[in-house]
């Protein structure tokens, strides 16, 4: 049985879905909720919490609540210092390559480690549901994520012990989940408007007979629902008497943010919302706000969606009239103000029949199933969101792979030597749309040496850019004039080395006793299920080898283990696994004996033991 | 016609990416043109829709994501064919690159240098664009329509050669080289003129 999953690693919430033989489904917690808050809490008393637990504790306890860390994936400390958010996190002395947060217990954590913990929690949810280890995962990323952000996401997957089958763009995943289900939309061009908690993507796709081709994509990796919350939270803090949120207690900031978020969500269904915010040490705030007033307040945030929409439509060469529809994805598209923007910009009503929270995870699950050999009539053809180039004379960028090129992709360009007897050539690999190197993101610098001395302009070096299906880049340079080749291969350098990933794995074991406990519980449950299944199978096949009393005793212990498996005591699970082993020992011996007489039975016995 | 590397059947990997005998994916023959890669007839007159449709159809047949359970050998072929497919699609989607591909197929290497009158023209236009936004906007229009006129010309002349089955006749294709070079210079100028406008908007 294949156990591949799709994971939507979101800014605010993350989800996991699976698509086995049949339709894809989102895996839910005990309350039937598919959402897992992408939140971690590090309390004073030393205990950490993830997900819903983290959110609840942060409202009552002092400690470090880390939210929306997806904003910092693949970013240096510089980006975090500039973050416009309410700074309830504490930055540790990080480096240029990676943000580091200081948390209770005198520890530091990176966005990659936190993402890995969310991924591990979702992996555990899936393993419990599917009754076995997850064999592979497709993890979604915002379409507009650059190379560093994608690499960081892949590292988080590795750190969580996942076999990452693919990084998939969120709007593309959503389009697949939406389009495959609705054959009436076949053969058209669609826009996916994806406004999540912290990121914004807009993609234009063509669907045709199971093929989903991305024509163009654009976005803003620092724009999302969080920004709407912030505007409202700042207003509440101002009303309560604090003009500058800097230096305010963290509990207070968390409360303001929670009040803002709740109010924002109520505006999706209500015209007037009464907002109550009664912080300790501040003026109590009680105000009624109309939806119209809210719209005016958040308009500056919403206006930032416009330029990416224009860019994607221009690059696709389409106008609103050419579209079959606009699909809304991401919780923030529930806001009426966002829907009004979509209606106005594209000149049509958005399609509302998709679940904006779940389509991304479902699409990722479908792709995971395809990539692990599932028989599905579909194919996703994604693009790179940002141009990749090389620095040339005068600090100007020469684009080698332009944005919106289908991936995987490969492109080559040739350089000639510029000095007599030149034996080396320096390369600077950049990503971005601007002409000047300093306005683009630097990915890597490398030097090709060993070029045989020649007259200027004679030596030729061929540079190849290869983008893999995850949108990750490898650059190779080769000297071609003399037939002798000197070549060098670089991968952009901000990613983690395998050794660093291993070190992080060791570190996370030290500080996650609670994790260990829950992992042992899950392993126990998985093992219990395996034994229960095997016992039942053996009873079905060879039950006749047992007397009625023997059979009843095996069935009793099996039933007890079944009950224990669904409770939380792993020691009880272990005890009953041993008991069932003991109760079936004689049965196994008889089956073994029978198998010597009948080689055909070999198969089922091997499964049993 | 080549032999299938999997089962030795005789195959045509351009017309049909999979072997008729064993259904396995076939490697592209050496020297396949971008048209071959997409499974399209050699022609200048291809619409963006037709190119996208061929790209999707071929991708479904050759993409490694569709071959998760295939042999390593077949998957390597799939990776190669998909890379070639992406490149061919990108080449033919761009009218200038498509024209250059047709020249190359005929064995024609165009002279990339502009003739002196064209160069003088280009320099003069760039100087005039410095006079102000209104002048520049007018020039964008003017250069854009000059370029469109040249493209129509190019389409007509390639069309004639195609009807007369002379697309591979170097002597007949060669005169189009200068026309293609002219289009490329105008495109560069046109983009630069528009780029300045975009820049001005950002500054506001
Ligand atoms: Zn064959």
C-alpha cells in the first residue's frame, strides 16, 4: 500500500491529505478539524507546545509564541529585523543566511526547525490515520517563493524525516484539485487567486485533458491575511493608549492580534462588528465598526494585490474576458473586501465552489499519488516565477532563464575570455527581474579555473543553468575551446548541508522529550494495528486450526489491544502487544507446521510473524 | 526510422514518442528540430494556442512524472525529452527565435550586424526618445507598428517558401536573414523604449 501524502505547509495553518486508490481526502484531528495551526509556544515552565495547544497557552502564559514563521523561510536576520509585524518574537544573533529566534529555556530555533516540527506533527497524524509509515510527501510552497525559500522548505522536509517527492506551487496544486473534479471546466484558461495567511500568489493556467499548464505566475511572499490583522491590531493598541507597540509585553501583543483576527473573521459574515479589547494596564476598548470602515482601513494592504495580478495577466497575454473563471484559494479570500477586489479586477464573479482552505493539500496529495506510481490521468506543468541570470560587465544582469519558463528547464549561454592569457573566470548567479545586479537576489558566486591561456576573446566558456522540477537551480560551467574541459557545478549556498541537517536532527532530539513520547505512542499504535490486522487475517485463513476456546482467547486480547490503541497509554499498548504475541504463539507454531506441508501457505505466515 | 532501444522494433520517435512494439518511451533522434520535438510540421505560421496544445499533448506522453513506475532507462529518456520539449516550446513561442530556428534548418547563418542605415536610424530614435515622455510614447507606437509590419512580411515570405516546399533551400531562405536581423534590432529598441516608461511609473 502506498502511503504518499500532500502537505500544505501554510503560514497560519498547515494540512495533510492523502489520495490512495480513490478520491483525495484531508486527514483530520480528533475534533474533525483538518487545520493544524503553524504555531509553536515555548513556555516559561519549560514545556513546548505546537498547533492549537500553542495558541491556547499563549493567551494565558508568558513565553515565546512563534507564528507566521513561513515569512522568514530562506531569509537572513536582516529580513526579520525589517518585518512589519508586531514583534512578539525575540531575534537571536542570527547570521546573514538564516533567521534565528531566541526562545524560553535559553535556546534558539530557526524557521526551518519550526517548519520541520509542524511537518513532523502532520506526518504523525498521517501515519496514525494510514496505519503505517509515510513513504513520500509533496510539500506545497507559494508559487512566488525564490530559490532560497524553496531550498529551506525542502530542508525542513528532510529534517522532519520526510522523503520529499516534490515541491509544488500552491496555486497549481489548487488548480489540479479544482479542475480534475469539474470536467466542465476542461479546455479553458483560469486564474488562481491565492491569498493565504502570509503570502500572495496569482497564477494563470490552461487546463486541457488532465494537463494543467501554468502560463504565468506572480505574487508577493510578504502579503497575506496577517497584514490585515496587523492593521487592525495596531488600531486597537492605539485606542488602548499605546501608539508604539515596540516594547509592549508579549501577552498583550498576542491578545491584540487575537482580537484583531477574530474581528476580521467576523466581518466575513457580519456588516457591523463590536470589538472588545480590555488589556491590562490600558484603556479598555469597545467599538463598533462597520464593514465599510474596515474596508477603508485595510485598503492599503489590498492594493498590493494589484501589481502581481497585472503582471501575471500581461505575461500570459490574456485579459479578463479570455478567462473561464477565477478560483479563490486561501482563507483570506473569504473576506468580502478581497472578493470585491477580484470581481473588479478580473471583471467577473469568482468561482466559489472550492474549499479555499483545503484545495491546496488535496492537489498536493493527488500529485504525491501520481509521483508514487498511482494511475492518474493528470500532469502538472509548472513554471519558474523569477528570472535567473548571470552578472556581466558593468553589473548588468544577463537573463539565462526568463521568468514563467516551464520547469524542469535547461538553458545555456557562452562567454568569451576578455584578457590575454586569462585562466579563470568569475561568475555571479542572481535571481530577479531587475537589470542591475544589486537589485536582484544573489544566489551564488563561483570561479572556473584551469582555462588554458589563450588570446583574449578566444577562450570560450559555456554556462548551463538547470532548473529541476522543484524549481531548484544547478549551474555548470565548462571551458570548450580546446576540447579540454574544466567544469564546476554549484548549488546556491544558503541551503543546509547534509551535515547541518543531521546536527539539527540530533539537537531536536535533545529538546523534544515531549516529541519523543508522542512518537513512541504513534509507533506503538502503528505496531498494534499491524499485529491486529495480521491476527485477523490469520484467523480468517486458518481459524480452523484453533479450538473454540483458543480462538476466543486470541479474539479477546485482540479486542483489548484495539481499545488500548485508541487511548493514549503507550505502556498499555506495549503490554497488550506482548500479550497477543503470547496468545498467538501456539497458533503461529501450528500454521508454521501446516506450511511445511503446504508451501502455498508460506506467504501468509511470513506476514504473520 | 530508428530501432527501439528496448525491443528492437523499427520506430519513428518523432511521429510517435512511444514504441509501437513495446510501448516504451523512445529517445529523440540526433539533430531533431524544435518542430520535431513538439511533433509539429515545420512552419513559421504557428499560433501560441497551437504551440501550447502540442506542448501539453507531448508532455503527457514524455514527462517523467507520468512514468513513476518505468525503468531507469525509460525515465532517463523522459528527462531528456522533457528538457528538449521545454526548450523547443520556448523557442517556437518567440517569433524571432522561431524564425532563427527555420534559418538554421536551412543551413543559413544570418549576419547579426545591422547595416549602417539601420544603425543610424536606431541611434536617432534613441536620441529623440530623450526629448520627453510624449515623444517617447509616440515613438513606442511608431516602432511597434514598424516591427509588426516586418513580422507580417516575414510570415508572408516564410509562407511562400513553405507552400513551394523550399524551406530547406539555403539559397532561397538566405535573403530572409537580413529581415530577421532587422526585426531583432527593432524589438530591442521597442522594449527599451517601453522599459523607460515602466521605469518612470515606478519612480512616481
Ligand atoms: Zn520497443
